[in-house]
C-alpha cells in the first residue's frame, strides 16, 4: 500500500514540475514589459513565478484527476465483462 502511495506522489511531483516548466515557457513568450512599472521589475518577476506555479499545478491536477477518473471508470465498466473464450 505504501509503495503505491509513494509512486503516486513521485508521479504527481514530476507531473507538476513538467507542467510548471511548460507554463513558464509559455508565459515568458508573452511581452508584459509595457505592464511593468519602472523600478518594480523584481516584484513583477516574482508575480510571474507565482502565476506560473498556480497555472502549472492546476493544469497538472486536471490531467492527474482526468487520468484517475478514466482509470477508475475503466475498471467499473469492464469488471463484469463476459469473456468470449
């Protein structure tokens, strides 16, 4: 049981990091220099990092939950299936 929980935790962490990285790459392509006040570049960068983390983990949770639901529904629908052998 605990090994399954450990594997799930590692997969979740890797998924979060991958989606945070993808989100970071996408957000850095957006030109937001016009929105940043002079002298507030550090605060703007920190805000971008926080926004990246929030979006990346949200997308990762969506895909992990979607995978979990598909996996559970697969076992529900095919549990009582009759073999044709």
